[in-house]
């Protein structure tokens, strides 16, 4: 009986076993062929709250005497939680999201049959808002002959600031930045459990941002902790550009390039933290 690697999440997990998009589930199946069973526990459209019954089922199954050993458990949630319901509030408020994630982690940590199970918390990725249409990019400022050059510059600056403020009121940008809040929360939670030696966070949001900046020739804007929130790839503002084709199949779901980054980041993180989980070192 092969040990298991359980992938728990929403559609970004469920659909990750598709060869055409090179999903991370499909990649893990190939890397661990004959060494571990990769279990798809993704559910399209589900949030961390709606997945609680499924999680309890998974744990109950893993706790049965003689059940396969669970080597690794990935938790990849937030893409749906962070979206806005009726345009005003997140589907799952961030406090409840945190409570849900902490519950999942703590149940795994205290379950006797999962005492050696390692946990990777993956942040939700950004969304990809299309570039604004050209008519929205231009900021027209009318001046008269009796307005000084300095006043004209100030007027133009105010007009651009007003235009940017209006753009930020859009559902696309607000959703994008809310995904960042939830991603930051995942990393905060992972840091809290770091001392267990069994929990790590994968900042997939940051990894995709870095990839987008590189694609756009903006390597110099990659920093460790802070980005210019007016110039994030795919955020929908006229001051930046969308991710190039190949990262997303739509504004939310991942395509090949997006999954490539996730697979690479996941394997690098796991093997650096727990080299004993390398496929080459698993013998059963």
C-alpha cells in the first residue's frame, strides 16, 4: 500500500490533475509514480467553510487503523473565500477564513495517525484583470491661457489621482487586493505554526507577481516584502499590465504557466524543508 499525498482545496486543486494545463496534481503524479498516491481532494466552487465536512471525512479515513500513511497534506484555499458577495463583503470573512485554516492545521497536528504528516499552506493567487481600454487610460485636463505652467501640472496630477482613485473602486482591483490580504493571512498563519517543524507556507501570490514583473521587464521592482500596489501585474489599473497569455485560462483559473510556477515552488519548498520526502528517497 503506497503512502499518500493529499491535495486539499477548491477548483485550483481539483483541476490541477489536467495534463493540458500541467497542473501541480498531474506533476506530482508523475514525480511520485510508484512511490506515493496523489489524492485529489479539490472541490470546484467551494470555500474553506463549505469544505469542513469534506475535511472531517478525510481525517476520519486517515485515522482508520491500517490506513495509508499521509506524507504530505497541501491546503490551497482562499480563491473563492476572498471574492466579494454582492460586491461588498467577502464570501468568507477573513477572520472566519483564519479560523477555518487553523482548525484544519490543528486537527492534522493532533491526529495520532498523522503524527508525521507535513503540511504546506498555499496562498491564493492574484486574479488577472484585463488591461483597461485605451479610452480609460487617457486623462484629459483642460487649461486656459491664464493658468500657469505649475498650475497646469498640479491640475493634471490631481486629475490622474482622481482617475486612479476611481479605478480602485472597481470590483476587479478590490478583489485583487483582497486576494493579497488573504494570501498575507496564510503566510502569517504558517509562521505561527513554524515551530512545529511540520507546517510551511508557500507564497504563491508573490511568486506569480514576481513572474509577471519579470515577463514585463520589471525585474527591478521585485522586492521581498512590499510592492507598489498601483503597479501589480493583472490588478486592472491603467498604470500596469495584465499577466501575459498562458498564466490564466480566465481571470481566476490557472493555465500552464501559472501551474508551472506552483509546481516548481512546491517541490523546491518541500524538498528544502523535508528532503526525506524526495521521490528518490521513498522506498516502500
